[in-house]
C-alpha cells in the first residue's frame, strides 16, 4: 500500500488533480498496487478554511505519506495578503518541510506538438530532451527578507541570496548521478561574473565533478543560457541551477515544448517523501471551465511512480498512453492546432485512462 497526500489547491488545481487521480486508479488496478489517498488543504483554500496557507495538519499528513501530489495554489483573491500568509507561502513551506531540495523539471518536445512550440521547426529538428534540476529550498526564496521604512518615508526591501557548501553539494551529487544515467552532460547555470553565491556554486560543483570524471561539465551564465535556450535548445542536456534561475528558465523551457500545461515536476530530497506537481500555476482565468490541460499533472503522477514507488513500467505506461492520445489528434486548448480535435480537461483525462486500459 502506498500513501499519497493529495493537495488539490486553488484555481485549476482541483480539476487537473482529479484527472491524475483517475489515472492512478487505473494504474493501481493494472499493477495490483493499492494507493491510499488523503486530501489535504493548502494555499488559498486553506487560508479561507483555516486562516493559514499551510495548516500543521497538512504538514503532518504529508510527512507521514510516501508521496505528495499537488495541483496548484494561488489566486487574485489572496494577492493582497502579507507575504507569509499568501498561498505561495504554503507551497514554499511544504517544500521546505519535506526537505525536497532538488526539483526535477523535464522539458521534452512531443513530436506531435512541434507546431505548438514557440520556436521555428528548424530550431527543434534535433529534438529536445532537457532536464532542469532546480535547487528548491534555498537561495533568495528562503534567505533573510525584510522591508523597512526609511526616514524620508520611502522603503528599502531585500531578499538575501544565500547558499552553503552543503546545500550546493547535496544537489550537485544528485545532478551528477542523474547526468551519468542520461547522456553524461551537465551544465551549471549561474551568474558567477557578478554573484558571490554563484562563485561558490562553481567551486563546489567543480570539486565534486572530480568524482564524476565520465560526466562532461560546463558552465553558463544565466543571461546567456536564457538566450541559448531559444537559439539552440538541443545543446542542453541536464541543467543544474539555483532556485530563482531554475524558476525562470523552466517557464522559458515550457514555451519551447509548446505549453506550460505539458511540464511535470518531481521534487526530491534525502528523506523518503517526494513532492510531485505540474510547473504551471493555478490559472484562475480558466478555472472551473474544463479548459485546463491535465497532462502536466498526469505526467507528475508518472514521475511519482518512477521516483517514489519504483514503478518505472507503470510510469512508461502512462507516458505511452499520453503519446497515443496525442497521436490520435486530441488537444486541450493550450496545445491546440488546426485540424486537431479540441477536448476539455475531463475528456483528456478520460482519453488517457482509455488508452491505459
Ligand atoms: C513554480 C512556481 C512557484 C515558484 C511559485 C508559485 C511560488 O512559480 O513552482 O515554479 O516560484 O517556485
Ligand atoms: Mg515558476
């Protein structure tokens, strides 16, 4: 039996989660595994019901589970609350509480979706299979932050970009291990020409690279990386980077793949609870209209099977089913192109389930 804590969250979160759970039910039947799911509150809905974005009870249940599946949090309604009470604080809090320091964000172009990419076909002719490994519980997201009023009545605010050797080392080992299992190429993206913290990243990663002589390591400044991702995305394989750079570059990479609705993620640490979530947000503008693309969440569930439950065949099974659905021409609005069949969130989930059966 595998215990999954489920956080539907806000906006389109509950809709996309529902589809992923349908898929997990079929996997459970097919592979003879029982998934025990427990729904918990986080984000705006938690603020409305309990007054805080991340109730203690949610943390406890997540920590006692084998994995956590998360939809999305946030919305305009809560945007004026102070930082520590916003839905996003719940998201950062659960990442921290679970100690999931490595956020794996694969950016793959499905051949069927090449035309949905923002890039010209020729930029994609070598295909695209990038894995962004984003540090998730350090950097400016978690360093000291403050806002103070100056004598003249104006303000001064800061967020501290801070990393320790240990924080860099643990994710670097994971990145080298992963690169070793792929095509043995690792790019550290940083801003070492300006930031002291980036220079520490380079030092630590360079030192650790000696233990992985078979992995080719190179360095790239983040501004250049943002440009190179558009110019020639196929030059990237595994990208290792700090929290904020990873946040930005992964959204950029999603546009190369075609849609934010196609990027799943897995967050792992040294503990045994993994956190799985699509990289997209809560998209309040389309919430409740059956328009969202559930595939990123379904693929996040596949990553859960792969990384937390050691069920790689089941994960592959889901990915194959998605491929077949795309082959047959079914598209949600975000990946729609002429001649294809437009379907809603619910129908897309159902199509994947049908292929799995
Ligand atoms: C993401 C999101 C979050 C982040 C926000 C919602 C706090 O953009 O997961 O990429 O910045 O980490
Ligand atoms: Mg983001």
